[in-house]
């Protein structure tokens, strides 16, 4: 194909494309025209529909508003209905159904909150005022109901009920003695035992939740002070009445001074037991004797402790969640009773000191020391600060008084001016009194060591040993003075021998030996022997001289009795008889109470007297026997003398000797 033909074909195709483009443009213009027509129509339709849309939206909004209004009306009507029902319950009072009454009060409070938030509601203010008026009446009735319930169930507890709450170890046995034994050693036994107490039911358990709910309603209503006064006055009165049934009473220093010791001793024993009861059972609330006083006192003390611990438990339950009232009420309820117990201790500590009070003072000091940690726990709140400080102050005062009484005793022993003499030279009452006193003191070893450390941080054991040594020395000094009352120097030595021996023997058998030491014991045993030797020398030296003849030939050759006249020998036998009979008459009335010491002293005398008498009798007896009336001079055989020596120191009267 040639170029002309090709060019022609291209021109045809270009013409075809141009025509096609023209047609496409025409179609596009037509479509644009058509679409523009649609847009105009849609705008017109939208303009026509707008009023309809506005009406539809208004209808829908009105419907929603109607729904909301109906729901609000239903809520208000429901509140009105609940208010009406609550009002009916309030007007009936709490006696029929207390729980329902409390629910009605809660509902009224909710209604007040509801209508207080509906300020736009015209009747809101009137409804709120009416509800508040009902609430005021309701709370007033709640106060009455709280007081009625608490008073009705706050009765004094009988001692028998408290007795049943005690563990067996604190109950007396059939013999009337405490099962755990007497003396201070019982404290060590108690530490080894698991003592189980049962708190008394002061208010029935079913009533406690009601009191708790009533208390919370009164707190919410702002009636804390009214609640506090009702609870304090009611429970404090019940507690004090219970204590009076147990015999607890308030005594002043003057009352104490006027009492006889036996009466005061019993009251002190009571106080010791009151304190133990008043405090120790508090730990169960949180975590769950006196030597001279009868065991009944310990029982009473434990009962008081149960009472106050029971009060702690009730306060914790009734005022659970209201800590300020809980601690304040407990403090106020128990303050008077605790003050009564502590004031008696103060009166004793301030009263005139005397040695017999030392042991009960130590008991009181011991119980206060023993209970101090529990007092801190039981009265831990700020409201109880005064009681904690009062207890600590009493502990220190008791310690001070006990220490001063200790010093008084030491001085009283040395200066005892008792004129009563023991005529037979036996152990003086002062000696046995002091020794028994010291024995009792050593039952209080741990307490005494604590007491010493209150004033001196040095080794308390050495202090106790030093005090014991001083008391013993004071006693010996006094005995030395009393021994000078005897006209017979032999009886003086016998008296000192008996008393020092009694002291040594008692010390060896007691815990005081560990404090005084073996050296002290050995030294005083030697002192006993020295007095025995002095007695022998004074009593028997003169009579032994009768059995010696100066100038008699003692050589082996010739007559051994040369130079000795019969008259001299008669006089010696006569003098010996008189002196021995006088000694026998007098010293048979004397006493050596310890059997071993008595036999030892007789043997020591016999070992000196009998050999000398046998020798004299053998040597000079024939001179008398060959003369007239030998029995007038030789009255006793050695066997007779030995038998009569066996009657010495038996405290026999003259009539008994003659028989």
C-alpha cells in the first residue's frame, strides 16, 4: 500500500475519533443538564420536608420528656409512699419491732436526702421539714429505748455467778485451802499452768446487737453526749453495785488507822484479789496472796477482774466503729471502781508503818508490778491516762513504803526493849519471831529483788544478802543485851548458846543459807560452841576443884594419900554434894530445846565430871568408907551422877525433881 493510501486511512480514522469525541461531549453535557435538574428537585423536596421533620422531632422530644416526667413522678410517689410507711412505723414506736423501727429511721434519712436534692419540687421543703420532725421524735424514742434496754439488762452480778467463771485452780478445796497452795511459791506454779477464765455474761448476747444499732443511730443523729451519759450512768451504777456485793469499799487513811490489825489484814488481802480480778482478764477480752490472807480473798479479786473485763468487752461490742465513745465510755464506767481499789492501796501505803505490814505491802507491790503490763493494755486509750498514771504512782508508793518498813524492822529488832525474860534460858520469842519473819521474806525473793532495783540498780541478790546479814546482826546485838538480864553467868551463856544455835539451824534449813553463805554458818556454829564451852567453865570449874587435893602425893612410891587428912576428904565430898545438888536443882529447870544440842552438852559435861569423880572416889573413897557413916559423905556413885546429868536442861520444876 502506498503512502497516499495510508495517509487517507489516517485521515478517516482521525475524523472518526473527532466525531466520537463530539458525541461524548454532547452526552456529557446532556448528563450534566439532567443532574442539575435533579439537584434542583432535591432542594425543593428538602425544603418541602423540613416542616415535617421539625414536627417529628418535637413529637419525639415531647415523648421523651413525658417518659422522664412519669419516671420522676413515680420516684416521688415512691418516696411519698416510703415516707408514709416509715411514718407509720415511727408512730407505732420501737417496742413492737425494733429492727423495723431502725429501718424506718434509715428510710426517713434517705427521704430527707432525696427531697433536699429536689429544690424545684414545690412541696420539697414541707416534706423535708415533716421528715426531720419525725426523725427528731424517732431519735427521742430511740434514746428512751436504749436507756430502757440497757437499764433492764444492767443488773448487779451475784458473786456466785462470778465464782462459776473462775478456773479450778482459783477455787477453794473442801478443806478451805486454795488448791494451788499458800505462800509466794504459788506464783511459780501459776506460770506453769494454763489458767482459763470465762467472762461473765453481763448483758445477754441477743441484746448487744440491738444496743449497737441503737447507739449508731443516736451517733448519726448527733446525740453522742446523750448516749454517753445514759451508758456511763447505767453501767457504772451496775458495776459499783456488783462490787459492793463482793465487799469492795472505799477506805481513807484515817479509816485504816482506826482498824484493828486483823480486820485490816483481811481487807488488804481482799484488795490484792480485787486488783488481780480488776485487771488480768482484760487480755482475754483482747485476745480471745497474800501469805497471810485467807484464800477467799483471791477468789473475790478474780471476780472483780472478771467484772471490769466484761465491761471492756461490752463497750467494744456496743460502740464498735465509734472509737471515741468506746474508749471514753469504758474509762468513765470503770473510773470510780478503779479509783476505789487504788485509793485503798494509797491509804495503806500512807498509813503508819509497822513490821507486820511488810508482807501485805509486798503482796500489794507484787500484784501491782505483776498487773502493770495488763493495766497498760486494758487502759491503753488516752481517756484512761489518769488510771494508768494512778496505778503507776501506787506501785512506786508501795515500793517506797515497803522499803521504809524494811528499814523500820531492822531497827526495831536491834532496839527491841521487851523486858520479858525467858527464865529457863531457852530460845527467846524475839528470836523465833525474827527467824520466822526472815523465812517469810525469802518466800518473796523475786519481789524483794524487784523492790531493791526500784532504788538501786546494783545486784539485787547481794542487796538481799546484805539486808539479811544486818537483820541477823541486829538480832544478835539485841540478844547480847537481853542475856545481861541473867544474874547467873552460866545461864547467860546457855541462853546465848540456845538462841544462836536456833538461828544457825533455821538458816541452814532455809533459803537464807544461800544468801548468807557457808562461811557465815561456820562462824556462827563456832560461836555456839564458844558459848557451850563458857557454860561448862562457869558452871563446872568450881565443882571440879572439889575433886582435886593440893599437896597429895601422886608419886608411885609410899602412901599416895600422905599429907591428906580424912577431915579434908570429908569436907571435899560434902562440898561436892552440896554444889552438885544445887546445880542439879537449878539447871534441871533450865532448857536446851534442841535434843541434839542438849545431849551434846550433857555428854561434854559428863566427859569432864565423871572421870574426875571416879578418880577421886577411887583414890579417897576408902578413907571415908572405913569411918563412920560413909553414906553421909559418899552420896553418889558415878552411875548416880550420870543418871542425874540426864535430867539437866529438861525444864523440870522443883516438885518434879523431888518426885
